[in-house]
C-alpha cells in the first residue's frame, strides 16, 4: 500500500512540472530571484532516491547505467576543476548540468523499481494532464498579452517558459502521444474528440512558438496520421470509417471555418522572422535552416583546436560553464546536444550519452520491436543532434525521462502478453 502511494506521488510530481516552470518563469520575468524550479527538481530527485532506497533497489540495467553515468560525470567535473584551476562555485554550477541530465535516467529508473504499480493507462493519463497544463501555460498568457517572445512581440512567443526549443520538444512529444492514442482506440481513457482538441491545440502552440523544426515535425506527423486513417478507411470497420470522417472533418473545420486570416495571422511573425534572417544571412540557406548552428559548431571546433593540451581535453572536455565564460556566443554553446556533450564532457561524456540512447533502443527492440517507441527515440536523436536542448534542459530532460518510462512500460506489457 505504501509503495503504491509512493508510485502515485511520483506520477503527481511529474504531472505538476509545467506549473512549476510557468511560475518559475513568472518570477524571473518580473525580477524576483526565487529558485522555484531548482527547489522543485531537488525535491523531486530526493523523492526518487528516498522512494527507491526505502523500497529496496532491484539490480538491473537501468540501475547500472544510472550509477555509472553519474559517477563518471562527477569525476569529469572534478577533473575539469583541477585541470583548469577553476573555483568551487563554478564546479557547483557545472553539477547543475549533471543534475538536469540525471532526470533522463532517474525517472525511468524509479519506474523500473516500481513497475508493478505502473501501467500504460496511468502513464497516458499523466501525459494527457501534462499536455493540458503545457497548453494552458502557453495559450493563456498568449491571449492575455503576457509573457515573453524569443525575438520580439510578434515572433517566437514562449509565454513564461524559459527556452523555445525546450518547450517545442515537449509539445512535439505530447503531440505524438495524442496521435498514438488516436490510433490505439483500446488505449483511450477519454473520447477521441477530446484527443483531437488537444492535438490541434498542440499544433497551434507549435505555431505560436514559431520554431522551424517544431512546425516541420508537427506537419509531417499530421500528414502521416491523415494517410494512416485514410488507409484504415479503406480496410477497417464502419466504426473506423466514422472515426476517419470525424478526424478529417475536424481538420477541415480548423482550416476552413476558422479562416485563412486566423492561420496567416499566426504565421505572420514566423514569416517575418524568416525573411529578416534570410536577408541578414545573405541567402545562406544552410545557416538559415540551422539557425547559425553550423557557424557555432565551426567556432567550437576552432576553439578546441586552439586549446593547449587539447589531447587531454579530448577525453574529459571543458565544461558548459567554462565554455560559455570563455567564448560566449562564439562557440560557447553549439545548441546541438551531441557536439555540446563532446566539447563539454569529452569523448567519455559522449559515450555516456550514446550508451543511454542505445540502452533505451535496446529496450524498445527487445523480443518484439515496438514501432512507436523506436520512432520516439529516433526522433529525439535527430532533434537533439540538429536542434539540441533535450538532455541538458530541465524541462525537456523531464519529458525525455517520462518518454523512456513509457517505452519501458510498453515493453513490460508486451513481454507479459507473450
């Protein structure tokens, strides 16, 4: 009974993280230095550690991966402090990146330890609640005229969330979950009509966020869903035919009844920003679509090559804080996770990141491959490689950990059914 309550408390703590990030953003926006987000995640991690230790640790792959990863990252940070002769306060700042990354592993680790009290249905109920809170946290400030934008008052609106690409990743994963629930009729805990509303609101949030990667990924996934339902329309039951009709009717309602002005008005900021940067970059299309990440990468490589003793730094890296303090915007952050991992924590850190991804790919492929789980992981790899802000952002690391918990639960259910 107590363990069941611990598992339920764990799910509730995940569920409220959008509210925490919203209020944290409000405090920051209005100049109040209240570390609400940091306090919440410290409490969350402490809750996970307490819950697992009080229950008794089951030795498995996720436990070994967590312990080895945290141990190596701590060692890497200490080695960097000694090698570069930096301060203890800088070491503590560097540990904050390790804590964020640890959320990717701690969430599925806890779920693995309490797997008998979790199910796909419970996880999807949490996903729906998360989605509602994420949507509300962006749309409500948008219509009230509150919050912040990435570039100006018309482009890249992010409300009180901290970073645009982080929250775009979260919306995309929620979008994928809603689409999966629409396809998996037996998995639904709420009617398809409500899922469609959430799906379209997710798309609208991606629209007002205005990221190229978010809009493109959302559009491609929506086209896939339409073709999927059209295929089922040709081959499935009358109920399925009606559901396809319902889905397509909702699409037409959104596109036609709401009108072109509504859509073009929402797109105007994105289009203006696109035109501005096209002129600024003098039609350098690679730089335009990569948002200068190719430039940041070249500068980061140049910075690394100019470092003395870089043959040693190749192994343990320079650290996020050192890179930003030394180079700033000129290569101090590439915004591509695999490269940022290499330059910050060397080849050792990069191998840890690869090991994490390979581990969860192995879970998804075990015995009978789950296509949706593989899709989520492959998309995350591509997004983190090209856009970044997945593994070292507290918000998106929480979403990634939640996604990996879902992948574990899907595999557990598959194995039980065999």
